[in-house]
C-alpha cells in the first residue's frame, strides 16, 4: 500500500449547494480544481463538519466523492469523512466510499460517545472494522477535550498502531494535553503523520506537526501553506507574521457564537473571493446575522486576500 503523504495542507472544503439546497456538482468540481492547483495541497478531505457531510444522504455522499475524484484525477487522494454511528454502518459507509474512488477515511467517533463516553476498546474496534471492510487508509480523529468522545493517550496509541492508520487529526484544544501527548505519539509511532485541526488557534500547534487538516484550508490555502513551511522551519517570526495577517479572517470566520457557524462564514468568504455565487447551507445550519457578509469581506481585505471594494471575479464577469 502506498501511504498517503499528508505532510502539507489538507483542505476540508465546504459542500456547495444550489439555492434550492441541492448539491451543486459543477461548482464543487471548480472548487476542487482551484484547491488542488495550490502547491502544497496534499489531499482533499470531504464530507466532514465543514462539508456538512452528515447533512447529505448516502447517495449524495457517494456522488460528491465521484465528483471530487473526477475533478482532481490522481493529483491528490480524496479522503471521505466516515460518520456512521454503528461500527457495521461505518464500515459499510467506508466500503462504498472506497468503491466511489476515495483513498482515505477520516474516522469520526460514534457520536453517541459525545454525551456518554465510550467503552474501553470500542474505538479500536471501529478503526479495525473500517479498514478491514474497505481498505481505506484511516486518519485518527482526536475530538476536543471538552467532549466525552476525546480519546485518552492509551487509546490513541493503540489506534495508531493498528494496520491502515496513517495519520492523526488532532483537535484536542487543550494545550496541556497537546504538549504531553503529541511527543509520546511521535516517539512511539514515528511514522504516524500528525495534523493539527485547530482552525481558530493554529499558531501554538504549528511547530509540532507534519501538516494541517482544516476547513480553513478551503478558504485561504496559500497563506496556510506558508504557515506550515514556517512551522516546519521553526521560524516563529515568519509564522507569527502569517498568523497576524490572517487574524482578522480567523476572527470573522471562527470566533463566532458556535464553531458550526464557521461553515457558513467560509461560504461567505468564498463568495467574496469569487469562488461561490451564494452561501446556501442545509439545516440545522442557519444563515449568519445581518452584517456578517460585510464583516467577512472586510477581514479578507485586511488580510490582502482581495482588493478593497473590488467585486468578486466570477460575479463581476456575469
């Protein structure tokens, strides 16, 4: 098995819908082609939180995987979020994703664990079943410390040692745990690729990782590629300068009432960049309050990602 190389930027793009909430395959393909054109992008991770993956039907998920595979060819692997509740359900979901062309699986915890916690050994079994059923290369997803679906270090190490597990997406959002657990993962599983997903506070994690797996990468790929390079070079001044440049965007997109609002905000940003025509989302996501569009556009202007007052390219061309 040729292991996916995720040592760089791995965007988790939004899913684009038409105004009547149907999947817009043509625009999703355009978004995929734009992102894959950025040097330093290593994969596309779809059907996760930023991509509203749990709001799509099974048929829509498979169709979107096929759209991405067709759009990017063999340039980068397509990684599918696997979110099914039961282990058997998740394994079958992964098998179908593989048949549609996915190479990797971002394995979400059983979401019942968010409230009630997990039985010892159950997460390991989930990864084993998904890999054996599908053959997809698996990414260990470490949930925030505030949830009961976050994995203790022993569980992480046991999952990381299993066949088919090639990376971890760490979003623990507890720096005490980060500084304690990441070095142990590095030492005991040196081939495990460590990816940060701390969209709203990337700087503290940039110096310990191989790459990023973030929804943010679907909006500002070029600066984040440079941020990864600075982190790997242990160049704090360069990393801090990129962080500061992006901070208005970070605040406008991720420092909101709910982290879920980030998906809607990302779509506003992509409209401002001329990549999308509208910000349609599916419930339970809701539109952002009045003024958010202007706030996000002005943040992109402050970060020099668009020119002040200029219309988006696609919209202006119509």
